[in-house]
C-alpha cells in the first residue's frame, strides 16, 4: 500500500461516528435489517429462527455466551463498513477532505519566478469534488502516484492559487517526497 492508501485507511478507522447497538434486541434488529429475515440471521448465527424472533421481541433478554459473542462479531463486521460508506459519501458530496502533510512540492511556473521544489508542511481543506475523485480513484485501483496527482491538483487550486486569486501562471504541482500524510473527513 502507498502513503495515500494508508492515510485513507487511517481516516476510515478513525471514522467511528456512532457505536453499534449494545442490547441484544438492538443487535438482532440491526441484523434483521441486514439479512432480511429471521431465517437468514439464524443461519448466520447457528441458532433457530424462533430464537432470533424471541431475541427480537425481547422474550429472551440474554443469549448463550457463544451465541452472544457471535452476534457481537457479526454486528461489528457489518456496522463499520456502513459508517465508513456514510462518512465518505458526506465528504464527497458536501464536507470535503482535509489533508495534512509534510512533503516536497515541485511545480512549473512562469519564467522569472521561483519554482524550486522544497519541503512544506501544509494543512489544506480540499473541496468535496477532490474527495469524490480520490475515493473513486481508490475504488478503481488507482496507483499511489495517481492519487498523489489528485491531491497535488487540489493543493494547486486551493493553496497555491488561492482559488484563483494568485499564481495563475502556475501550471503543474507535484508531490515528490512525503514525510507524512494524514487525511480527515
């Protein structure tokens, strides 16, 4: 995995916005929504459909220790991907993504300007369009270099050109070396 992929993974792990259901009734309710039927949940947990329905109604307040552990494990396995998906959708549609990095930036600029690459420590909030492009690239199996290009393009627009207010002669920005990179959304 590359630096960008690692940063996205870390941001995903930190994206717990809400804990999964804790009560047996709540957990079974969540699993019923995921699997669609008591029979499917029962097959996954290794119990009968009647037991699942008793848990759902609250007729049984506690499951056997091995079944309770299996329920916990199954809920957690299905809960976190939903949270990640929701957070990524929010970042890609409205929230954007914040990139913090210390990296060597190089760029092409107009003649007579300083275009020597140098290390910079930057924290820049990129608009939702860049978050969407970054997630799409990751999901399609893009290389780390391609994802760096998306971030570099965002830095060019937001940081170096200040949204069109300066450095309009700047044509390309490259991230050549990364000391660290962290994402938040």
